[in-house]
C-alpha cells in the first residue's frame, strides 16, 4: 500500500522545520497511524493531546518530551515514550541536535484524527527544558 510522500509539517502546530513521512494510515478494521517524524535542531510540536494516547520510538538524535505538570524526559535512540490518552504534552529536538522518531497512535473509532492541538510551547519554556 502506498502512503503519502514526505512533507513539511504544518507551521500551525509545529515550531521550526519538521518533516513527516507517513508509514501507515488507518485501514479498517485497523485504526493504526504511524509516521516517521524528523525535527531539525530547535524544532518541536505545539502542546497537544491524543484521544487514545501516543507511542514515540526514537530512531536518531536527541529530543525532549514535556508534560503540563512540568515533567521533562530527554530521549535518545532506542527510547520508547508513551503519552496516555488526554495527556497534554509536546516533543521535539533539543536546541543543538536533530531528532527522528516514529509516532504511533490510533485514530478514533469514527475514523477521525485523535489529536487535539493547543498553543505553541513558549520560547522561555523551551529554553528552560534544554537546560535540564
């Protein structure tokens, strides 16, 4: 099954240069969506959550995952991170390293995108995350 080619992620929900290559799109009865996401240094998602959670698997580089409660995880190749359903979080490259990860999540039962996009991560919050 052919999927869409690599494309630049939308600036409306990402900061910096981010590229996505879809690996699989939901084909019923499966609801799995998987994409290879490449972040250039300093690039990141906006705050967001997923209706059914999300799994990230790091393939290359160094990144950060942040949660609303102030939690920060530095991620490296081979790391797997699970964001539970409804957890507001962001993820992306560090200021000095690229990051490449597989993003895996399930579409909602009605076939719609389970992601709720929120505001951008502030420059101050991103800078502080890089210092930890």
